[in-house]
């Protein structure tokens, strides 16, 4: 353990590439992952290397260069954010485009070269290639036919145009004034059964509170540009629902503490129970008005046999809509 602490205490280049990949696939032990989480907050070089390792991991998955175990971890533990899923779709599209561009074009070029031009086809059809003496006379005859057809078409179009009759302008004095609509026709009387609403009072509508849901993995901390984000609604009754994925689930109970980037506690949830819906997770809600434009972390603890132990930390960035 002391050797691991010394290994991960230097600059970003001291962490091996295989450790970065294990960190992204969530296969490291809890202590090592926690040290890397804390280091990622203060070491920009390490954050850049982790972002590059993430791109290489996505490319290896797209190119089929991962083994069965890594592919399983990639799908279950890595593809949990919209940013990573979008990056996977982009990498897949780029690989498909590269494969289509690398296809041989010799067949299409040969077909294009073997296809005769319209002039060659025309000369072959009329036998001009075999009888060069008739080439000039045939071309002149065809030109005369085309000119005659154009003249006939223009002449027919001129004769078919209708004549427009012009009427003398009307005397303004003879024009009858337009009658205004009767007030009885312009305004309909309200039905006696319908109760009119007073002016300025819009109809009352029941507005249900909005719920913004965020799924977080323990230790899934990224560089500041790729951190998990959530758009926080602004309604007074709106809430934010957190789904904290558990790797080593226990009976609990659990305690979740939400704190901002300055370490100030925003909310505390006690006596939380895990539940299974595809994955084992802890779910709780807080009022949306408690979150501002800031970075946050959720410290999750579990109480077992009277002892409180740390389960993990979850990081995200809140952005108001």
C-alpha cells in the first residue's frame, strides 16, 4: 500500500496506462480509486492523460481490440454518461466512414473509361465512323431539323397566348361605398350558461413539479470539461433525483451528504435503503433550488454493526436551465 501511495504521488506521467484503463473500467480497489479521485481534482496533467486514455479506450472498443472481460466492463461501467455514449457513436461513425473511403475505386474508374461518350455512340449508331464522307452531311441535316423544331415551338406558344381585355377605369363617384358590418353581426352574445372570466385573470392550471434525474458512479470523476452534468430546473417545487450506483452493496442503512466545491454541506439524507432495478443503487431527492451553478460531490457512508464506513464519492456539475 505504501508503494502504491508513493507511485501515485508524483506528476501525471507516473501513473501507468494500464492503471488509467482499469480506473476507467472501475476495476481498481476502493482505496486506489479514491486516491486517484482526489488527485484528479488538483492535477491538470493527470486529467489530460485520463481524457486521452478514455478516447483510446473508446477507439479500442469500436475497433474490436478489447477482450471479453473489458468489453463487459466497458458496457456496464463505462457507458453510463451521455458524453461517453456520444463519443462512442462518433467513433463508430468515423470508423464506418474510413472503411467506406478505403474501398477500391478501380472498378468504378474502369467502368467510366469503358463507357463511350454520347458523340461516339451517336456516330456508331448512324455509321459515321465507318463512312466518314457522310459525317458532315448528316450533322448539317440534324442541325436543320433542330432549328425547325425550335421555330415551330416558339410560333405555337405565341399563338396560344390569350388576349387580355382591358376595361375602362371606373368612376369613383359611381362606386357604392362598402357597408360596415352590423354590430349585431360583429359581436356574438355570450351564452347564458357560460360564465365569462374577468379580464386580466388567466385560467388556472395545475403545474406538476419537474424532476431532473442524475445517475452517478463512485469515483467516476473526469476532467472539468467532461464531468457529469445536470440541468437543474428553476421551479420552486422542482426536485433533483440522485441514483447512486453501488459496487459493493450492503444492507445499510446509508447516509448521503451533498457538499459544494468549497466543502460546505448543502443537504444530508439519512436512513437510505438500497434497491435493485437492473443495478443496485441508492435513490434520494432534494429540492432543485438548493443547487447553484457549481461543482458538487456526494459522500456516501454505510452504518454496519454500529460502525460508519465510507462507501464512495460521486461528483457532478450543476447548471441551471
